[in-house]
């Protein structure tokens, strides 16, 4: 799930749901929606950690 980093978890969730509807031309059923939300939050949290704690330069 490629992402430009959303400012908030809520924004990330809305973007993920919008992407699903755009790709599938219908709203996700409840279990799929839960998976999309969970994945979006996980992705957002990983991106947030990467932004706040960049990896040290190798060398």
C-alpha cells in the first residue's frame, strides 16, 4: 500500500478507504473495512516512527 505520509491516523484511514473504493468501485464489506483500517494504522505508525527516528547513516 504505497502512501504519502498522512498527517493523522484518521487521514490515513480515510485515504486507504477512498483508495479501496476507487480501485474496486464499491465500499468494502465490514471485515474488509476492518482489515483496511488496521493496515492503514499500522502503515501510518511505521511511517511516523521512521520520520521521528531516522535510521543512522551506515558508514
